[in-house]
C-alpha cells in the first residue's frame, strides 16, 4: 500500500546546514561592518548656559513700550 520511497541523504543535510549557517554568519558580518561603532563624532554640542548673567541668549532687549503701562508710549 505504501510504496513511497524516502531517500535520505546525509550529504544533502550537511549542505543545507552549511548554507543556513553561512546566511547567519553573512548577516552578522554585514551588521558588524555596516552598523559598527565608528568612534566619536566630529561635532560637539556645547552646553547652552541659561542663567542670564552667563548667556547672551537669555537676556532680552527691553521693549520700547512695555505692556500694561499707562503713559505716553504705552497706551
């Protein structure tokens, strides 16, 4: 009744295992070379000081007519 013949090949099994292992090693090599650590970047962010006495960016120029002030220029 069951006339199917299964052929097992030890060589074919080892070839497939080698191919799968090669794919895994190739992906690891690609990840290591493409995404590897390239060292320190060439740019450097300097800290921006936000205390008004230390930073020119934190001091604002006075408005000519401040709000909520009644007078000649503020009305």
